[in-house]
C-alpha cells in the first residue's frame, strides 16, 4: 500500500480509526492489551514517520496534520490515539534535536522500518517531577555507557522499538542537569516491577520497569534536556494529548447527537434533552478552537528560535493541558446526561463507558496540580502585555 | 567588579540554588549546567527585579537570558538604561 503524504494522512488516520481501531477498541480496553491491529495499519500506511522530513523518507507533515490524525484516532480508541501521540512527541524530539549522524540515520530507519518510539521520563523517588532525574548516564570512557532507571510507568514499553530515556548527564551532575538518551530494543533490558490494570487508557500498557540500557554515547541527544523539554517535548505533548482527548469528547458528543436525533424522530418534536445538547455544543466548539489554535501557535514558531523558551509560551501550553484534560470530563459528563440510561448501560450502542473512564485519566497523567503549581510560579513574573 | 555584577551574584547565591559558588563562578559559565532550574529562575527574576527596582519584560523571560552571569547582566543593564 502507498505511503501517506502530508495531504492524505488525516484522511488515512480517519479511515484506520473507523475501520480498524473502532473494531478492536472494546477488546483492547477489556484485555488491557496493545492495539496491535491499529498499529499494524498505521505502520502499513507510513503514519509513524509522518513528521519525518521527506528527504529522510517521511511525509514532511507538521503538528497541524499530526494533531488532526490523533484526534481522528481518539474518536474510536483513546489508547490508540494516546500511543500515536506519545510516539509522535518522540519523533518531534528526533526531528528538531537529533543533530548527530546516528540520529540522522535513525530518522531514515523510522521511515523505512516504521519504528515505534516510546519514552521513560518519570522515575521512582523524584516525586513526579520529570525535570529531575536520579539515574545517570555512566560513561565508561571508551564510547560506551550504562544507564539504569527505575521507572514507575513506561507506556507500551514492550511494543516499542526505541525508548527515549531521561537521565542526569553524569553521576556527579545536578538532578536537573538532564539529557535524553535513545535506547534501542537490542540495547535494553526491561524488568517489570508492576502491572497496568487501570480504569482507562488500558491499551497503553504502562506498567513500571527497571530499565537497563547499554549503548554508545552517540545515542545521547547532544542538547540539554531542559531545552528539548521547553522547546518541543512539553508543548508538543500537551498539544497532541489535547487532540486525543478532543477525539474522545467529539465521539461522546456524537452519541449525544444520535440520541437526540432518534428521540426527535420518534416524538416528532424537539426532546427536552436537546437543550442540554445545545449547551454541550457550546463547550465542544470552544474545546475544538482552543486545541486547534494550540497546534497553529506551535506551528508558527521554529522550536529552535530563542522565543520558543519564553515563559509566556510555557504558560500557554500548560493551561492548554489543564483546560483540555478537565473539559473532556465535562463534555463526557454532559453527553451522559443527554443520553441518559442508554449511555450508562454497558450493553447499549450508545454506551459512554470507555469515554468516561478514559476521560478521567487525562488530569492524572502529569498531574494537573503539578502543572498549575508550575504555572502559578511563572505567572508571578509574567506580565502578558 | 561592577556593582551590577556583585548584586547579580548575590541574587544568584540567594535564589539560584546552584551547585557552585555564585560569588566565584565565571561570568561565562553555563548556569543551567551548574544546577539552575526553571523554577529557581523564577525566584532569580523576582530577586533581580527587587534588587534593581526594574521589571524584566516578557520578551526577556527566555532561557538564554539566564544562561550566564554575563547574559543576566546584559538584560539588567538594558532595563536599567531603558
């Protein structure tokens, strides 16, 4: 099958969402398993390398198309959408910060082999602050290193081909003096330390592991992680996660519309629930515009421009995450009130079971309280003129 | 050493939570490599604004402004002269 282009990838993601992800979403959720069918289809279509430049074999897409593709997948399987988003976040780091020869070669391999990228940023003992590490790159002085990380969660670690791992630059570096290391499956051992049996996002398969990587120092991205985080990782994460949650919200709203339409046809008049649906549309449209606006704002600035580290930009993308993760719960709750008992039933075609469980996870993955605390500090010096 | 530099060093010593001595670190040393975090940067901004009675504009609230003592000094001098 032909690989997607920048112009066809959103339509292709929509097709895969409808024809593949939707078909397996219930089983992925029930079994808490990796959505292998959806990812086989995404790989076949070349969607895993959509953000890689065309000269390296990718589709040369921007965050605008990647965001829309994530949203399309989120309408059918939230786990598929979140994994797709997390993969693309790592691809963005490789595209904008992977300046070594090894990394240029890796971009081509991601395109040729449709490699799946994951990340291990959180660590036991740092209190959830991904901008600090305990583990460190231990350089052997001969061009090789070892890195051992006790990670409380690594999403889809066992399905991934490469895991991007944060660590202190060296054993005597400060906790905040971090680098990002590309660890290939062949260079990794993963020792499971917990299970992933959660309410939602069950298909992301995110248990804890003790990760050990033995590799060569050209696998370490030659930029400060603080810089990669501010310029790319944080704004892209929040933007793409928000698109996947918008997909959940859009799907829930669509079920509410179906319910009201059916009720209107039966009774021949506008049912009482239509008013709640109208209120829901008010919330959904502002949600759509905020999320799509964020992708636009990200796309307008080269991540390597000095202004990409501005505190005002950090506030903008922090508040995006808080807004999107709470609004998805609001939208699903409103949709449930419209649909009523048919939405509450597990055996109904209008069930909102997965929507509700998935939506609540959004506030917890990088806890909103942590993001708001960081934002409050930034707001104390930001004037916003 | 100018008064500006001395004051910047004092603010860094109080607010920067550096792993090196702020009084003796080189003007061109990378402060992020010396343990300056984005959170500590905010306290450094508040400390500088207080010490110099200035307001750093939003466009100066970028990472490169706080990379070295020399860069901080340039930002402070531009606001003192403004």
